[in-house]
C-alpha cells in the first residue's frame, strides 16, 4: 500500500493547527481559608484569578486601586483559627 505524498509544509501546518486547537490547562482557583477577603483580578473578558491574602476589605481595595480587579468576601474563610493545627488534648493524671 502506497501512502499519498504529503509536503513538509502541509504536515507542519497540520501539526501547528492541532497544537493551537488544543485547550490550555485551567489554573486552579484557590481560596486560602486563612483570609476573609480575596482580590479577583481580571486578565480578560472571562480570564481571572484570585489573590486571597487580605485581612480587611480596605486592605484589598487599596491593592485593587487602579487595576481591573474587585474585592470579594472569601466563601471558604474558616474563621480566625483557620489553618492552625488541631489542638492537642491534655490529659490530666490524678
């Protein structure tokens, strides 16, 4: 069986088109449960990411100033003790 002749240019263009058409991996959206406020930064119409390391809304708003971003309440905030290790129980011996 003889294969049809394919030019190197056509093959290269086919490979290039395939690579371009592959979806890019999505970044994980992480919310740090230790901080109550997140900055949502927009990079495009539907492309955005979160920076969750703000203790107050005012602190976040200062960082958002002049940027295409907005401050949001962290839906996964675990309270003031979030992220700390579990307390070890102390057993008293009598």
